[in-house]
């Protein structure tokens, strides 16, 4: 099944955009390979996902990271 957005055992440790200190460098859900921008959904984390949010399960191509 999918991970939930909590910090519990089945959680992705999802944090909303307002709490993502890395979004300026491109480390955000919107750049993750699992994110679907058409419906703000993730393939592996349940629920609505903010494009500028963050979670521990991200997989972001190096080409999308700016430092």
C-alpha cells in the first residue's frame, strides 16, 4: 500500500511547503519522480501533496537541484 503523511512507521514524514527549508534548491515534491503535477498526487504517498512540500521518500533527479 501507500505511505501516509505521518511520522509514524507507515509515514513518509511529509512536511508542507511552509515547513520545507530546501525548496529554494529544488528539493521539493514537485521535482520528485513520484509526483503527478496534474492532480497534486504522489505515486507512493497518500493524500493531496503540495508541490513545494518535502518528505523522506523523495527521488529527485540531480539536474533539478540548484545549490
